[in-house]
């Protein structure tokens, strides 16, 4: 595997495989340098396809091409077995070995989930809109498993010292759960710093998912490793992939 990529450390069963790419080691240039995997951000499509091919052929041995979603900051969780190219969804769930669930991010939170018995996995695109609307719940419902039997890993997202938000974001979470106030630090009139990682942990705990790891990275403050839409609106996307080995 590319030494710059991340691999969740979460005590998952051996047949659960997962990785998160970083921005190094690819064919893209300029603002997209160099391992951009998104076709919708203005990068040269040939460079993106080259990067996707490199991902597919990486020593980590992805069993198939990732199931690339058309992400819309919503809550739909798509079964990998029902996947069609261009499907609009913000989570992918698989009970079938060899199907690679994936989400693309550049500040939004990529959340990976797996069953302790390796019967099901999921990748969730959980930006603030998705978190506030219930993206995590939708994914867990689609996994059709007791949440207490799940493990969760929080991938690289914008960190709590960098994500400044307004009243719309603050109010959206407090309407959902008053305890979400713990994830907001006052920054000025109608302005807060928002901790996506804490919000996700709160929601996971409320659903019964207690084995949660990750959440140490900040995409905004680590330009060498990560793309960040907040840092540079013209930028690439990283991929968070998870699948079951046969």
C-alpha cells in the first residue's frame, strides 16, 4: 500500500479491509496534485482515471473498482448489491465479499463501519449536513444489524480548531440534540468552531455504537497530506474504501 495512505486501527476482523488515500502519489497536477480521485471537481479526467487505476492496482489488492457514488450531502444509504453508476447516495453498505464501498471527501467526515463478525461493512459521507439530517442512522438501518455489534472509524476531516460555522449549522444540531452544544466553541457573534468528530461520536453512542476509533486528523491544517475544500475551494478529493474479503 502507498505508505502515505491511512489504514484504520480498529481491531476489525481480518476479512474486513479498509484504506483511506491521501493526496500524494498520483498523476494530477496544480491545485489537484496529485492523487485526486474525483471526476466532478474540474481536474483532467485522464489524470483522475489514471489515479483510479493506480488505486485499483495498488499492492493492497482491491478486489474490484470502488463503487463511486454521486454524493449529494443527503442521507440515502445504497446497498452495494443494488449499485448502478451515477447513483445518488451518501453511504454504501455491503454484505457481499468483493464489493468495494467508497466515499470521497475533502473536509467532510468519512465514516467507516463494520460488524464485529465481518458480516457487513459501510462507508458514509458525513459532512455537517449529512450528520444533522441523519446519515449515520440511515447507514446503520441499511446494515440491518444490532448497532452494539458495530465498530466505527472516523477518517480524516476538518478538525475542531479549523471548522468555523454560523448559526445555521449550530442551530441544526441543537434542534436535533441539546447535547450537541458540547461540540461548539463560541468564536464570535453567531459564530462557532464545530467539532465534527465529537458530533459523530455523540450520534454513534446514541445509536449504541460504542467501539469508535480514529478522529485524530485535520484536513484543513495538514496540506501536505490532505485536500481541504475550506482551505482551497478548487481542490481534489480523497477516497475512503471498505470491503469484505471472500
